[in-house]
């Protein structure tokens, strides 16, 4: 059975000039934008892009997010963003992220998403096809 | 008849830390976000907020934007943003902007907007109620 | 002795159009930008702006951030951002945040900051003047 | 002698979710961020990255920017950003940009940059090495 490592999606990014702030490093808020890029690429890597999630009448609403900033990232730094599904429940899913640069772990974090019916914005079970593409044997 | 000066809307802003970049000044892209804040406040100042524009089934789509950057703005600088309607045509409207800080003109610019029917995304005439609230005697 | 409630700084904000995303709500990353605005206003409210922190040769580097998203915020929603110092240690300080709109708590979160010497980027004790302006009797 | 076409730098981008707004398209301010990515990649493609420009004690300050929005770009749209040097003067340089998606021109624009001495923030001549890597025979 597939383990987590096999499902880890890797996205190359580079710190944009507009993503830095006056301290000369990537602004703390930008990391959540990068995480968002990561989970969209993660879904794409499973063969199911975000448009399909939406078309199914559901949405994965962010209900929690957290970041640990370990090493500052500067303009033009190349980043290797890792994203994987770290927890799967009836009506929610958690993605985890790591930002690596020059083989150093620079940040880590996670986002928790509730599955909602878009017409009612009410929580619903994750659809079967989504459960199927996410790791089969989550630790939690 | 009302002249342009009377229609000028003024919005106080302050340069946010996340709006600066590694050079230590407000990033050039942020100015267009401020202009957007300005024209929304301009509409609100006429008693017609943007929600009303939308509810009417039309949209004012940005088709052109330009900025002249005169003096750099730094973190925490207080800005006095001026916005006014500088041109009114059958199916388009132009807004102009000035950014003042400490009584110095730091930037100026304009945006041109096409009026479109949202269902067809096709150009349409500006609705009467919108023409009415915009300056009655435009120069162009 | 002053309790926490007295030290809570309140900042009025309004969701900007550019802060929304295609789902029609404020994008999850924007919340960290608002938190940043909040803690800068908090410092200002104590009579010590961020420029003073910097001038003293230190910086308060973000090392952790977390957000709980409770209710979506939409374009033009008025927000009442609360920010307060929730924990004070030898070399770090935690700020907490709440975002209220129409008397409903829409989001909450916190950021943890390490005090660093800017020339060496090494952790140092919080300077006395900063400790003095922060709540005298923290719970943690 | 090399013509302009040979100097055109192409950068693949994809519209990020956080770059869209509540209308469901890429927000107008984001285009200037993309232009910035484009000119940095343009410099890199000449073998001289932006760090080198800075290390030389000069900066290319944005003094004007303009965008024409031709077709809306939506979340996840793949973009082919073109950037080239369109004008070279003693103390300034203009870059031009085109955003293509699915072989349709979706936006175009330009930015004008003054060359300044960073210590004095005063206009200076473009350094020889920079003139050399920019097109030898500009039209303007």
C-alpha cells in the first residue's frame, strides 16, 4: 500500500521581488500563498485539478493554517515546496508543507480544510473520488 | 454646475509592511491596489457602492491602467489618496488618482473602465443612474 | 495592575477588492497581512512605533503564525481587528488577534516573534523599554 | 546585428488562486507583479541577474508603468509572459511585456526605469556593461 512519501508533490518556486518586504526577506503572509500553490499542484499531480473539485459542487474551505518560519528566504532564492496529504477524515482533509532551499528546511506548516457543499456552504463528507486519490492509510 | 474639484474623493491610507519590498519602498504593483481602493471609495462617496454597480448586472472592467511614480513611499508613510472621474463616455469611464504624502505628490495615474453586461461580458452603455452621479461636465 | 483587556488595540479595516479571491471571499493568506497591520498599530498605540524597535538595533522576527478561519469575509466587509500581547518571555513575544465583523468573530490567530540582534541575526533578550510597554502580568 | 526578437525573454507562469479576485479573474494589480518577474528573468537570461545590478551600486527605479488588459485571465490559466528591452537611453531603460495564453494576447504593457546611484538616489548614466547586454540598436 502506498506510503506518504510516494504522494509528496514537489513544486519549484522562486521568491519574487514583490514577495519580499522592507526587511529584505519574503514576507510572512506570502508563505500561505505558496502553500495554496502547493496543494493545487498536489491535486493536479493526482490527475484531478481544482476545477474538478469545484465542478463537483463542493469546496475545500481553509479552516486552519499554521506556519513555522525556520530560515529567512530572500529575493530570488529557489524554493523546493513539498506538499502532501497528512490527514484524512470524513469531512476534512489536512495538507502539510515544507519549504526547502539549498537543501535546508526553511519553513513548514499545514492547512486544514473542511469539505463543504457550495450551494449551502454546509459541511459534507469528502466525495469518494477524492478519498480515493488521497493517501489510503493516513496516520491520524 | 459642479466642477471636478468638488467630486474629488480623498482616502487616507498608510503603507503596510507587506506592501514594501526589499528595496525598502512600496512595491510598484501595490499602487494599482490603492487605486482600486480609491475608486471604490469614490463610488461609495456618491452614495452608490460597488455592490450596487454589480447588482445592476453590469461591471466596470479595467481595460487600461497607468502609474507615474514620482517619489518613493516607505513603510508606515501616511498617504492621502485622491480619486476622481476624469472622463465619461458612452460605454467607458476613466478615473484619475493622485497619491500625496506630507503634502508632496508622490504618484499619479489613471484607469480606464469599460462598462460590460456581466451575463454576456459585452460592452454596453453606462446606465443612467451611473452617468448621473459622475461629473456632469467632463472635459474630454 | 493593568489586565489584558486594557491593552487590546483595535484597528478598523475593510476587505479590499484585491484581497478577495475567485471564491468571492478574502483569501486565506491576507489574514496574516492584517495581523501584521494589527501588531504595528498595537506598538504605535503604546507610543512606540515599529521604527523605534528597528532603530534600537533589534527586530521581532516572526517564527510562528497560525490562523483559525471561522466565518468567511467578503469584499467591502468592515472588520474590527483586535490585537494584544498574549505572552511575554525573555527573548520572545506572542501577539494574538481576533477579526470581528458585525459583532461576529470571523477569525482568530497568533504570531510568535523572536527578538533578534539585527547585525548578527542572533536571538537576544527583549530590551527593557519593550518589556515595560507590554502587559506587566502575562499569563504564560 | 541582433534584432529585438532575439532578445525577447519568455517566462511561463500560471495564474495563482490568490491572484484572482471576487470577479473570478486575475486582479489588475497582479499584472505589474508579473511584469517584474519578467524583467528579472530577462536580466537573468542575459547572464546578469538583478543581484549584479544592485552590487554595482545602482538601481533601476520604476518611474512609469502601464498595462492594457485585453482578455481576462482566470485561475490556473497558463501564461506565456514575453519581456524585452524596448528603449534604451542615457539614464533610463524601458521594458515591454506581453501576456499570452492559449496563443491569444491577453495583456500588454511597459515599464520605464531610471538608473539611479543607490547611495545618493540620484539619476546616473546606465553603466557600460548594462548597455552592452541590452539591444544594440533600439528603435526609439
